[in-house]
C-alpha cells in the first residue's frame, strides 16, 4: 500500500547521543538529558525521535517525555522473542502508545501478530529483516542463505503478519 507522507512523516531523528559505558548510570542520565535537550530543540515539529537503549534504561515513561515535546516516539527495540513474550511486551508497551516500534522478523508471524494485537492501532510496527551491519558472509553463516534471499523471506513474513512496513539498508532497497 502506497501512502502520501507529510514532510514530518519522512524525518526520523536519531536520539541516542554518545552513551559512555564507563560513566554507568551517570552516563545514562547525561545521555538522557542531551536527548531531551535535542527533543526540546525539535519541539513541535512532529518528527519522529528514535530511541532504543534510553527507553530500556529509563523505562517506557521516557516515551511520554518525548511526546510531551511535540515529537513522535519511535521505539527501535527490535523486539525479538516467542509469541507469548511479544504479547506481554505489547501489553506493557501499549499504554505508552509509541508512534513507531520495531520487531525482528525472525520472531515469526505468530509472534509479530501477537505484538500487533496488543498495541494501539495508531502505533505503526516496522519489521527488521536483517540488521543493517550484517555482511553477506555473516548472513550465510547465520541463515544459510544470501542476504538478498533472507531479506525477501523476512519481508514476506512481515507482510503476512500485517506489519506496516520493513526496515532495510539502502543497499537492499532494490531487492
């Protein structure tokens, strides 16, 4: 399905800024503060702010912090687990209603559908086919098939699960 997107629907800003492992929780607080300052600078634009580790570190309440600044939270968690666990993830995440969420397509159709069922209809779910940093040889080692074949198979699972789209690397767009 093709959609006409508004300009703010086309912009996703990466919100995770320089996490330092040696700073521990102080580093998490500093990174969270920097990300929220970035969100303040973007306030009211309606663009997506992508987070992953900061939502894990701060809890789902961080989603409300992002939304309160007039941005749309994108939780790039790449949820990956069995059906029952993804159902629970959806139950816990649902009340926070992020605008975008990612799920690993290798979780399978039933698991992706379980997550979809628990999240608000307005939350769009994107399936992650192959991690963008994965090389061809690693894909063959892990999946026993070429990168191109794996991306196509996993994208097909995302379609069968009723997801809203897939995440692919630029080199995979022509596949």
